[in-house]
C-alpha cells in the first residue's frame, strides 16, 4: 500500500482520497479531525431534547456565514 501524506493535502483533496480509499481508516480519522477543526462538520448531541432546533440554528449560521463571503 502506498503511504500518502495527508498533511500536505487540502481538505477537498483529502476528502476525495478518503472516498477513493475507503479502507484507509487513518485517512478517514485525519479527514474528520480536519473537517471539525475547519468548521465544515456539524455535530449534534442526540440525547439533547433540543437537538433539532440546535441543528437548524447551526445550519442557518453556516449558510449565512457562507453568503457573507
């Protein structure tokens, strides 16, 4: 197996790599960590009774933030 340098890949390039190499769990974990750090990944707490409202708020915030750019 070829060793890839995930740190030199952009986030979109890393995403494509993960989709192409689905068996590479290490690459997947790097992608998830970097996605969270960049704010591209929204997480929810399903045990929170307000999770749907919180998710809607996060999505609206993300959309309005992207529209401002």
